[in-house]
C-alpha cells in the first residue's frame, strides 16, 4: 500500500508539475509559431516572385529567370527529383518538400501559356529556426529551471498561507484532550480557513458543553434524588394493610414527592440546550413579572415590599432559568419571613433580597435539606438558586444580621 501523501506535498507537487507542463507547452507553441511565421515568409517570397515571372511573360511573351539566386524555375514536375514527385503525387496541395540534402524546397506551380512550370525556392540557407534551435535549447533549459524555481517558491508560499493554518487546526484537534477548551482563533487568518477553524472550535465547544450538561445531570440526578428516594422507600416499607400511615409519614411522602418534582424540574431546565441560550433581560421587569405571578403574594395582602432597582439595568441570562431562580428566592423570602416585609435592591451589580426572620438561620444556608424548623418547605430553594448561579458563574452568598436574612447575587463574572 502506498503511503498517504500529505496535503502540503500534494499542493507543492501539483503546482510545480502544472507550472512545468504549462511552460513546456508554451515553449512548444512558441517554436511552432516561429516555424509557421518562417514558412509563411518563404511562401510569400515565392508567391511574389511567381507573380513577377507571370507579369513578365504577359509583357514580353518569354520565360524570365527568377531574380533571386536561391530560386529555380523548372519546366514541370517531371524535372524535379523523384522524391519530390512522389510526395507531390501523394499530397498535391503540399508546398514544402525536402531537397535531399537536409534542406527544404518551397514549390509553387505557375501557368505560363499552355504549360505548367514549377518555381522552386531552396530556403535551406535561410531557415533561422532550424539553425538556431541547438543554440536555443540551453536557454530553454535554463528557462525551465527558472520556472521550476519560481513554481517551487510559489508552492512554498501557498503552503505557508493555506496549508500551515490547516495543519495548525489538525494538530490542535488531534492534541485536544477531553474536558479542555479548544482555542484556535488566536492564530487563524481572517479568511475561509479562519471561518472553518472558528466553526470547528464552536462546534467542539458546543459538544463539550452538551457533554458537561449531560455529566452534570447524571451526577446531580443520582445525588439529589437519593435522599427523597430513600425517604419514600423507608415510608413505603412501613405500609401494611392493618396499620395506615400516620400524619408524619404522609408529610414525609408529600415533601419527598415535592422535593423530587422540584429537583427534576430544575435539573431538566439546566440540562436543556435551550436553557444555555441567553438574551439581554431587564432585571426590574423580570422581578416584577415573578412578583405579580407569585401565588403567595395573594395570601399576604399586607406585605410591605421595597423594590429599589434601576429600569436600565440588564443582565445576560436565559429567561426560564432566571424565573426559576427569582421564583425560588421570592418563595424562600415569603416563607421564612417573620413579618410581611421584603426588601429587594440593587447595589452596583449585586442584587440583594432581605426579609426579617424570627430566629437565627442555620450556619450553612445553601445546603439542600437544611431549613428552618418552622418552615413548611423542603430545604431545596436556596440550593436551586446556587445551582443556577453556578451555571452563569454568578456569586451567591447569604447571611443573617439583626434578625434579617440577606441573599446576595453578584452578577459580575
């Protein structure tokens, strides 16, 4: 099996060979054109002399000898050498004939009265092309060498401009390790090859993102659902026809089912590709939308809400994930507040949501399953907020101060 030739070698070979072939064809055409021009000059000289002889015959009635010493007037084809007669019989329209001494005759029949004469011109001493061809061959060889050098230089230049970026892309892709970012745009030219490299880079990045989402979803679904699944298993193991479930067991079942529903809802939202498609959103409008559509607000008509956000502050995020994040924050604040009061403000690029609490919150506020003892929730709200913030590399922190709970989200990445 033949070894596979590289694209660079193929390009260089193609350019050099095609250039040499074109050069040889051009030289052949040039020599052919020189022969054609030379033959036409001889033919016109013979024709001019034939017209002169015919004119003299018409004027004087006698046969006039050619004016040029290399021309001879023969009384018919039978007066010419046998080789010329044979060639004339084979090709009556032929003009050029060999003279038997490595020379050339240009013949033209003339009608003088009732007899056909043949005007022959021995142009052997005037054939410049044949005489100078041996002297011209070294120059043609040097021209071919020069053309080869130029073609090789051109192939090297094109390989630098075309093949090297492709080799760079190929090398980077081959050396690409799972989990590492593929960076090509730093050395790519601004042309079709650059577009190809950027397209490959973006496609690999999308594949890596999709694989990362799939890996995160698999890991999170196995980790987050383990606890509610264990609770369901324990409660269901106590089921028997003779002993119904008590209120605590029913509460555990409901909370586990709700916890699993919320976990699946958020993890599926994070795993969907469309959730990674972000847009420029007005934060004030999205918070107002979540507040208006929150069912808990209808049960708290005395809620004191302080909303301090500029109308021109925008963030880059997915609307669905942002609504999930804001909905969990608002639900958490309304659920844990000891009084119907909530403050939402923006300082710089940090969003702060605060609400009063009756007692101290747990130290680890963002751990799933950790909740206030008096809370009817399942302890997943702040953890969901953390997962979504990690998706956008936003910094989320929480703390308590003077019986107030503060949740801060820094949008500056």
